[in-house]
C-alpha cells in the first residue's frame, strides 16, 4: 500500500526536482521580457537584430534554450 508519506519521503518526490525547473522558467521568462524591451542600439550592442530578439522573446517560458 502506498501512502502519501512514503511518496513524499521517497525518491519519487523531491522538492528540488520541482523547484529547479520552476526557477529556470521564471528566469527565462524574465530574460525574454527584458529582451523584448531593448531598443535597436542595445540589441546591436549585444549582437542580435530585432527579428532574432522578437523570435526569442515570443517563445513560451517552458521552451528553454539548449544548455539551460
């Protein structure tokens, strides 16, 4: 018989497994909102064009870049 206590104490549930993706999603979402607010000069300074910035900023929060 499986109980809530056994699930929560076992390897099936671990708070870090839940919080790490959530933290990444929040950071990426914030970064994309910031990127969307940059003007042409700032985009040139970081080496991307407006189309690339728009494309990246419009990605959903769960669509993480490779390596994140």
